[in-house]
């Protein structure tokens, strides 16, 4: 009797295994959560890439325009046009642009300016370099924060832009673990004629320093002291 019931149970189990009714529903219940999770992961990744591309684009455009218009603070940021007769000072490249400071080792770290839209485009306060960077920050979107930095290494001049955006969707913040999307760009100020003049100036001072009777280090320190007094008197 026991064996007969057992055989009947095995028969029912075999028929259940051959039964196909409801298999589609069962498989969908098991597979759908995986597909849904994968879809959301792809969506969040696409949002992250898109947000990063937007931030990088704004930072890159701001830096490139600033580098292109660097020779004249009166230039319009988008077109490069400026009023007739509007130029910077005659010796702005030597002092305001930091050429001599770079040559004699005075403050080669550049000028950093916050890119907050609240002070974008203001012209009051700061030197010529700072005013240029503040005017350039007017191209930033109000959702971006960061800073623009100018550095003059005599033969190489760069405008560096660091931008951060906090306008990240909440699901993406949890997915990435941070609320900021950042971009770092660098644009080189290109002026062929000025590059040749700077190269000739550097070559002239190298010859003067090496031929100085008191030695190169002493000549450099004296020139540095004179420049420091000039900067202090001007400030």
C-alpha cells in the first residue's frame, strides 16, 4: 500500500514537471526584476555622462574664450570685438600679466577667481588679470560654481577652469555617492608675436645673468629685489 501511494505521488510529480501552463508568468517574474535593474543602471549612467558633458562643455568654452580674448580686456567674450581705441596699458604684459614675476620667481601660482554668478562680470576690485577672469565667468550657468586660474610661466600661459555642478538628480546622487559633477579644463593663450618677444627677452636675461661679474644668483636676486620694491610701491 505504501509503495503504491509513493508511486502515485511520483506520477503526479512527473505530470507537474511536464506541465507548461504558467511557465511564461514564472519566468517573467524571475527575469523582469533583473531587466528593470539593468535598465535603471544604464539610465543613471547615461544621466551621469550627459551631466558631465554639459559641465565640461561650459567650462571648456569659458576657458577657450578667455584665452582667446586675453590680449584685450575690452573684448566682447563671444565675438572678440572691442571698441576702437580700447586697449590695456602699454606695459600690462610685464607687470599686470606677471611676465617679470614669472621670470624672477615672484608668485608664479597664478590668480584664482571664483566663478560664482553673483560676482560675474564685475569690474571693481583686483588687478587686470582678476578683472579678466571675473568677466569671463559671466558665461557660466547659474548652477555652476568653481574658479578660473591664470598662470604665466613666461613662454607658456594657461587659463585653467575648475567647474562643479550640484544640479544632479537625487537618484543619481545616491547611485554615485556624491552630489557634484566636476570638470577640469585648460586653455593656452596663443599669441605668436608675444611668444617671440618673450623668448627674446628670456634669452637676453639669460646672457646677462651668466655674464654678470657678481654671478648669476646674485644678479637674479638683485633684479628680484628691485621688482619686489616696484610691485610694493605700485600696490
